[in-house]
């Protein structure tokens, strides 16, 4: 999968990155690529050692950088964890783009396909999801505030927009904001509780969770393609 390096989704993050991260690099066009390298290296180290035991030197080595070079693009582990949130949301959005779901015109079909695709994405990236959910409590207040804001603007807002269209199409009365937040929460179920569901086929769980959400909202369940 090719990760997007530009577009409206990433622009939502850009001002926050400039505000929170002390970047001294002289070539702005290289910042996104370097941040991706740092995040990928950090994932290797964090997943093995955890957030606190991991050192910045180990992250730099895993990213293929010297300490001095890395500090041109970040200044702390808070910055790294913050960028991991951005990375996760970007991967998810790119996953939907690659599946061409965002071009689907029928709201209900788009909803069902988005649910299926998101469940697959979260399962494939469960190490990243588990780490983010368990370690984000260590972010300082400024970084955490932005992370929560961007989750609302990107993830929850995605479901709000779809649900608004679906409710209009189906003629269903719905608390869109509450439903969107609940969907965003339910979908991480398999990533966080997968240890207790290992014997269940992934396809079976996709169908169950998707049907559970759609029927809970009073919507007809559709099969994914």
C-alpha cells in the first residue's frame, strides 16, 4: 500500500504538527517522509519493548538515522507517539481509498463496505491499535488534546457523514453524533479483544460486527462484495 503524502486528510494534521513538534529541518518537502521512517522504526521498537523502556537511540537506529538527524524532525517520544496516531489514521483512510469505497455512491452500500474494510484494517494493524490504545495515556496534555481532536475530525466525522446520508436515504431517525462515536468504538473490539476470539474465522467476525451495527441502527444488513 502506498501511503498518501498529501491531500485534505493530511492537511488537517499539518498545522498541529508545526505547532507541537520542533522541526529544524531545512527541507520541508522531506519532513513527511522522515516522519514516516521514524514512525516505522518506532513501531518496531515500541512493539517489542513498550513505550517507556524504549530509548530514542533505539528508535533512531530502527529508523536508519543518527540521533542528530532524527532530532531535526522530532524532539521527544511524545512527538513519536503523536505521529503514530497520525500514521494510524492515514493508513486507515488510505485503506478506504485503495478499496475505492469513497467513490461508492449508494450511502447504505458505502456504509456496509466501510464497516467491512475498517474491520479488516484494524485486524491487520492490531499491534498498532493495541499500542495506541494502551500507551496514549502517556501523552502530555497538548499532544493528547490534538490527538483526540483529530480522532473526532477524521475518524468519527467519517462515520457522521455516512450516517447522515444513510439516515436521509432510509428515512430513519437517528442520533448521528452518538451513533458515529459508538461505531468508532465498537470497531476496535476485535483488535482489543481478539485474544479471546482467536478460534473465530475473521470473515465470520466481519459479518457479525457489520450486521450488529447496521441492525442496531435499524438499517438493513448488506453483504460486502
